C-alpha cells in the first residue's frame, strides 16, 4: 500500500489532484486505513498512471471515464476497443500537431539566438568609442 504523500511525490502531482480524480470517479477503489487515510494499491497506481498520461495528452475527464468504461473487463467488446482506438488516434494526431508547433518554435528560437550572438559578437569586435569629457 502507498500513502497519498508517496503517490503525489511519485507522480509529481498535488494531493488535491488525487482527491479530484477520486471525486470525479476516476479512482474508485481507494482504500482507507483505520485512521481514515487513503492507501493506494499497485492497481490504483497503474490506473493513476493512465489517467495522468491521458490528461497530459489532452483527454477530458469524461473521455477518461468513457475509456475506463469501454475497457472494463466485464464489458469488453470489439466496438469498445474501436472507440478506444479512435480516441487514442485523435490524441496522437493532436500530439503530433503540438510537436510540429513546438519544432517551429525551436527553429524560431534557434534563429533568434544565432542573430543575438552575431550582433553581440559585432558589438564586441567593434572599436570602442569613448565619450569625451569637457
């Protein structure tokens, strides 16, 4: 069993985020000890890993709930997998577009850095003009 502190540290998220996922029904089976403190199982950590990845990829809470329902061991069907694949492919397309945009931003930054270095070097190598004092 894992404490909320351990889980938050491991996933670099806040306690509030963990409670939020639980409140929204994404983490359903969080056990509590005799003192009422949450204790997370290895399965909870696996579920949380999926939730965090899907959130970072842009999936909504509702989409994550839907994905979980689709892949529930009692309800697995070919159509459920097809829906899951459709969602994952959409997230992949969106991620590919974000990567493309970030690469364009990197090119922009590379050009700016090169320009700044060139201008800096020109300033450094230019003869220094000292103001005269009268």
